[in-house]
C-alpha cells in the first residue's frame, strides 16, 4: 500500500483519464455507430457525416474514422493496465 497522498493522486489521475476518454470518444464512437446504423441519414438511408465533409476528406472518411478510434482504443488499453497495476490502491 502506498501513502494516502499517493493513493488520492492515483484516484484523481484515473478519474481524469476516464473523463477525458469519455469526452474525446463521444464523436468518434457516434460516427462509427452512425456508419453501420445511420441515425443521421442523408435521406436515402446512408450516413450523413461524410456528405458534410469537404470532398477530399469525404473520400477518406473510413481512414479518418479509424484514425479517430485507434487512439481511443490505445488509451483504453493503457487505462486498463493502469487500473490493473494500481487496483488495490484504487479500491480504497
């Protein structure tokens, strides 16, 4: 067990990490869901988001979507490792 100050610091780091992930992950996750199950549709049942982008970006929409989701997945993987490593302290 670590000192109380260190435990409180670890809890703050973890809670900020979770908050940051949820704020930064809202739009990429929504865009990914919207790609397969359109909530915002273009009137023909397709995804509306690529049509809102400029043409050069719309041509690479899938690549942009992957580029937005991969850092989120990496961050979640690192957060889970952090939680597993400091699980005893975070459960106090």
